[in-house]
């Protein structure tokens, strides 16, 4: 029997620099597959499906150009309807494979699927690292343990370990965190550079997706698809960020604006999460560029960016793996309300929700504050079922892979994990939204009113949420001042606010 090795590459394992590709072996085959299993396990945005398949095809073409043998199963081939493991068995049998190798999946469901498969076949199987994350998979449990701890402590340890933004063993500039300087609203008539865009024609790929009956939602410009499809384009995105956006990134990273879907954000998350870019190279290139342009780029801009990648990204992965599979079912506050229809079509009179959701449908993208403090904030205040909320976030955003989406949604956004990620729920009334955006300016609801015909729903729902969960959240020392403010209100004020909230929740589809 031939000594043939089959190496599986998943759709988010497009690591151009992986050690697998250092040497060529004529008896090693690489397998990539466009599977209905992956398009159908949750309802996805059409841009997300398209971007992944386009990037996968580009990666396969790159490997072939480098002289590697690639078996590529496209969506319009019959085998694509079969499962990942059924297809593995098919290729093992039909290609006379004597050994299987794969990289550690980043999603729990795929890891379990491949582990079960490995136990069921009489074949040598070897698992490799993806060589991407800064905390190796096998070190996650030692790093995070049963209780992950707070992100800030983890972030500082990572700074020290990788010697990032340090002056010897002290933080550069004397502070570990410049978050307080990174909460500015966008000034009026402030000039935001045009966003980086490609003009990919993905018409034929979208037609295949539609012809095969793959269900999706959202909008797509088939002639001008702007997401990067390979490592070279991803590096160009990074360079554009450095030259045009980094100078104001930190300062306005929490800002929101109806006319500016991207502001100064890098939009590198898709390239990072598919592994076309490595987190350490992104961090090091960013710091290097900033050091060469000190007059234009302050330390606070750079630190805010580094914290997202070195801190939050790695931290969320640690939470995910050490808390699964139980984490996927956590619903600490026992929220059960179904997701309103406007999450799928943007048809609501709440300008902040309308703008954020329509932007998400148009671009498969919203930045972290839009996700956390607009759509996530409303979902939490309205007691929406975290299962449905999590599925929505997983489907609508181009960078959403379960390892990063789930802890951000269930933990950071919905407090469904009871405080594993966040020390308190991230909730806010209209005052915060008005402060950080221009959403309230042309809204039919009045952000100043708690009750009455045109009162902003966020206001009464905010206080209703606090009243509803006071037995649990009232013991949280970080919320003591908020609850004191609630108790200061008169009985008639409380009654009016709670009645307003009840009316809005009863008529949630009409908001």
C-alpha cells in the first residue's frame, strides 16, 4: 500500500506561513471542502459565506502554485452535502490514504467531530497546532483554569510575556491601559478617510451558493466585494490602517455615526480569524509603524489596538475552551423572549438599532461598541433569549467564529454566564447612546424621556431590567450606585417607568 498522507485544512485555517508548507512531499495531499454542514448549522450572512469560500479558493490556488497537491471539494459537487467526516472517509478510501493529519479546530463542535472520527477509524491520525494563537491550545487550561479571572490581569501578563509596549518590565508611558482616553465621540464635521475596498467580482460564487439552495440573509455587492481574499490583500488592509486610520483609532474606537460604518477601525478581524494574518505580526507591524510616526500617532492609539488583539481576542478564546461545552447553554438571567423581526431586516423606529442593523446587513460588519451597546444592550434589556441572540451574532458578522463570538455574546454582552467574563452587565440608557453617537438626532423617540408616547425605549427598559433582576444584581457592588438612584425615585415614578417598559415589551415588534 502506498504511504499516502491526507492533510485536512478547515475554512478558518488559511495560515500561509504554517510549517506544513515548508516542505513538499509527493505523497501528501491537502483537502479543503465547501460543505453544507458549514453553511447550514446557523443562518449566515451571504457575505460571510462568500468571503470564506473565496478566501479558501484563493488559498487552494496559492498552494497549487507552490507545487502542493490539493483536493478541493466545491459546493456544487455532490459530495458537499455530506458531512465533514463522511467526506474524510470517502477521500481516505478513494485516494488510498494511509495517514490522516489535521490542525486543531478552533470550534468545539468541529473538535469533537474530528476526535470522534479519529476513534472510529483504524488509521494513524496526527493533530497539529494551527500555529496562530499566542496561547497554545494545550496551555489554555493552565493559563485560565476553571475561573478565567479578569481580562486586564491576563492582558498585562501577555504584555510581559511577549515584551509588548514595555520599558524594561514597566508599561511604556507609565500606564498599562489608556481606555479612559479611548471613549471620545466623533466631533461634528470630522473627516473620516474612505474605507479600504477591493473590487472583487464574486457573481459566479454567489450564484452557486444560491443555486444550491443555501439559505442566507443580508446584502452583497457582487461586482465590488470589498473583503480581502488572500494574505497579500490582508497585508494591504493592515498597511492602509496604519497609514490612514491608526492616528485616530484609539480615541474614537467607541464612537458611532450613521454615515460612517467603519470610522477608524481596521476591519482586520476576518483576515485574523481565518489566519491569513498572524496576531503577533499585526501587533509588531503596528507598533513599528507608530514608532516611526511618533508625531502623528500617540501611544494611546496603539495601546487600544494592541489590547483588542493581545488582550480580548486571546482572552475570549481562553474563556471559550475552558468553559465549553456547558458555556453554550448558560442563561443566568433566564431570558426567554424571541428575537424580534427587526434584527433580521432593520425595520424599527429606533434609529440606533435601525442604523446598526442595516449597516450589519449591508456590510456584515459592526464594530465592538455597536455590537455591545446597541444591539446587545437592547437584547439584554428586552430579555431576549441568549440562544437566539448568539445565533444571530454568529450568522450576521463576517468575523464571527464560535470561539470568539460566543463568549463575547453570552458573556460580555448578555451576562448569560453570570459573570465569568464581565463583572457586571453592560447596560445603558439612551444617555450613553446620545453621548457616543448621532443616532438620537433624527430618531422619532426622545432620548431625554423615560415615559410618554415618544419616550426612548432604552430608558424605561433600562430601569425595568434593573428592577426585574434586583435580587441578583443588587448584590453586585459595582451596581450599588445605580440601584441607589433607582431607590431614590418616587413610587409613582417607578410605576410609570415600569408600565412604559411593559408596554414596549408587549409591543416589541412595533418599536
